[in-house]
C-alpha cells in the first residue's frame, strides 16, 4: 500500500528525495498531533491533518478531500473518540487497512476525568488520573510487527468496542509529557511501517523528547514566578496544562465539550470572577469572543486569547511547542 518511487534504479536520487518518495502516508486528526508526528517524520515526509483551522474537533463534517486523505492512509494517529466522535466510523470504514493509533489509549498517557463543577482550582483533586492501556492497532503491511499487544482494527472501532472514554477529558495533548510518550510510540510505529527510514525516525524522536523536556522545565520555572495566577477559560480544555505546571484555573465558561453555556452558568461564572478576584479570562480564536466581551466588560479583568488547537501558528514541527509556550507565557503574564 506504500507509495514508492517509479524511477528506475539507474536514476540516482538524493537521500531526502528517496525518503519522501518512499514515506508512508500518515494522517492525523488535529494540528497539534500533526505537529508532533511531523517532528518525528522531519526529513522523510509530511503527515496530513483532517480538522481544518478554525473548526471545532467536537463537531465536524468531513469534506471529500479529508475523506480521501484518510482513505489513502497507511498510518493514522488520532486522540480518540472522546475528542472527535465523528471520526471513529470513517477510520473504521475508510482506513480499515491502516495502522490506527488512538492516543488516549496509549500506555503511559495521563488521562484525567471531566470537570463538571462550576468552580475548580487549587482545591480540585486532579490526582485521580487514569493511565490507559497500550493499544497497538496492528495490521499486516508485509512487514514484521513486534508490538506487545495486537488487536484487530475492526474490533477496535465497532460501536461496542472496549475503548469507551466516557467521563474522560480528551484535551490530552496539552500536557507535554503526554507528547513525549507519544513521540516514542510514533517513532516505533513508523520504524515498523518504514524500516528504510528507521534511523531518521529514532533520531528525530530523541531530539523531540529533549526539546519538549527542556520546554517543560523552562515553563515550570517561568510559571513559578507568578504563582498568584487566577484565571477563567472560555472552555474547560486546559486541565492537563494546569496539572503539569501547577497553575489551576478558577473555572470555565463552558464545559470540556464546548457546549454553549446556560444563562445560569454565565451568572455563576460572573459571580466567581468577583468572589475569587480573577485576573484574566482566556478566550479562544475558534469561538465567538463577543460573549466574553459582553458579559465581563465591566468586571475589571484582562482578556487574552489562547489557542489549544494552534490555529494561529504555522503548520509543521514547531507548531506544538509554540502553542505550549504561548499558553505558558500568557498565563504567566496574567499573574497578579
């Protein structure tokens, strides 16, 4: 199924050209995951992404071009049905021959439960984390696979499969430690799919892990200097970042699934802003900030925009660290 060069062996190709010609077709669900995969594939190929900029991952109608990219895939990396429930059936039907990796189910991934209370923060117990099992959706591509757990793809994506993520927060990429865990698995998966470029994948993954570890240390030090950080987010997408860097939010206007907030919830959030002396409200570019402007115009808080999907950054290997750094810098600047 892999796309190979049609040039004869008499034609001498550069290493980079040969790598690009022979690279597996990799598809991802959202831009941050595409960026993490692109870092591992750097110098070999470029992964596709299904969700276009500005669209919500919670609800999306796939376009024909997106369906074609999925259908042509050799490997698919996606967060999971808890984030993109509309993507599960297309993966099963259009990419049934592909190796599909659901990142929420990767061993070592920190998975936290939904927060449903109006107020949360320092008193919220976030230590009850579920480390999901390792799921390697193996398929025979005429290559040898040595994954520890082999599963049939059709079984993994039927409606009654075992990987229900009900009650779990799917915004798992906002913990860079999760990205490090996935980077290792992404490299192993690509090495098995494309042994000719295994050395490049391994080297890229090692470099990416070092880069993300350094970024985590830098942001941890930066955020410690402004411990009195009190903020409300537009929707509850950031608890993985909060957990990793110990910067708990006071609350969120909308819950984790980004449903429209009720009038009662908005009134409660407005009261919370006053009671807790919140410094900042963080809006997001893919949602209408007019609601925030209208309700909190006279609340005496700073309004800033943070972008969990990286829609404001250029696609590619740098997008993921750029968005993590941007969130950290804006939270640090919020400190009172």
